[in-house]
C-alpha cells in the first residue's frame, strides 16, 4: 500500500482549500484528517480520499 502522507503532516484539501492534519490511514486510499473550524471554534474530523489532498506549503 502506497502512502503519500505521514501521520501529523499538514495537507491542503483540493475541494475547499482548507489546511488539515493527517491523523491516520483508514483504508488503502482513505485518510482521516483533522481540521479546526474558526467560526464555531471546534475541531472536526473527517475521512477524505487520498487523491483529494495535496501537500501544504
């Protein structure tokens, strides 16, 4: 299984442009990421396909 990102690495979503942190790999191409919502001031976790992410600058 190829893994493009490591745990704790900052990535950018190609969908909405948010910067997220990689928590863990769920399946082969599915990554669990964590993002911070500024408006509600809470941390959100979601699962995103690996091809929808790129490395953050």
